[in-house]
């Protein structure tokens, strides 16, 4: 089981180039990958995204890639003069119309990778992309391991909360027959108050009481809740992306607890249902962190 939060980093330095890949992620309902990389290797962006998709299923993932040529002897600089002229023109317009101080300098312009694009004279794009993906792979291993470690901590927390939910459910299960018997006695007393004993049809009364008690019974809800608890335990021990499965299961657990609360008029069960819903909500909040 993996968390959706994680961090990974790997760097590679050769005689010709330096590559650094940094990855971090936060919770997200779906998989959202955002890659920031120099324009000189932008052609490899889709390959990087495809590789990450093969490793991760959920979360908002930010990938930061640094790439530099270390041997500058055969590096040429492509300048986008059209874009540069637009910058200069806009800067002059802002100065004339609004009094904005023109502070364009060569050093600042050099920071824009869209204007100045370093390229190797004999640029082997496939080779650079292969080397980049190797670094991405190693950063991703570090990243996935961090998510796995965090996922194990979440699993431990799940197990504690599930044990509490099981204990509450067991109490309700033991209390339910007592409550049902008390309801039966109250129903009999109320019938006796309104009817003369000579007019009472015992079979009819038993039938009506049975129907009413059946509506008040929470046996099915308790059974389903216990099944959901077992399923939850099984799922968190399985591999792969399980976050959406847990979301669905928690919805079902919440539905059963609501039904138990609405059916029962016993103060002890009602108070336990409040605790039960609180623990299920804690599960829901924690499940938001699971891939």
C-alpha cells in the first residue's frame, strides 16, 4: 500500500552533461503529472510522463528536471530574436505609457530559456533522452520507496482504527437482542393499554409485533458492517492502487452505521453509533492519502 505523498531525487554527472531529477507529490483524486524541464530537451517530456504513469496511479506529481552541458567547446546558442524584440518593445511601451522603469539586462534575459537555447553542435537527441530516462527511473525508485514507507505507516493507523470499529460493532451486536426484547415488551404493553384483554387476538398481535420488530432489527446491517471491516483489512494488505476501493468501502460502512442509528431507539446503541461514525470518518480522512 502506497501513500500519495512522496519525494525522490537523483543526479547524474558525466563528462558532457549534468542531469538532476527531483520528484514530489501530494494527494489528488486522479493522476496529474506536471513536468518542468529546459526547452532544449522538451522533446522528451511525453516520454518522461509515460514512464511516470507506468509507476504511479494517483496523486499530483511535480517533476523538476535540470539539464546542463558541461563541455561547452561545441555548444552553440540559438537566440530567438523575434521573442527578444517583443520583450524589448513591450518594455519600452510600459515605460512610455505607465512610467515603468526599463530594467532589461543581458543577465536577466539570459535566464529565459525561451530566448537563449543552448544546443550541442552534434546533438544526439535519442542518446540524451535515454540518459534522462535512466535518471528519471532512479529518482522514481527513490520516490516510490518514500511513498511505500509512508503507506506502511498509514496501514498501521488503519489497523488501529479498524480494531476500534470492530469493538464498537461487537458491542452493538451483543446489545441488539436485548434492545429487541425490550421493544417487544413495550409494544405488548401499549397494545394492552388500548384493548380489553377479551378483545385481543394473540396471533394477530404476535404477527404485528413481529413485523414491527423486523423493521427495528439491525442484524443485517451489523453483518454487512462486519463484512466491510474484513474486506477493508484484506484490501490494505494487497498490492497496487487501492485508494478508490477504500473510498467506496468507507461509503458503505458509513451507510450501514447511519441505518443502525436510525433504526435503534436504544440510548447505549445510539451513543456507540456516534463513536462508530467518528471512527469511520477518521478512516475516510486517512484514505484520502492512499494511492
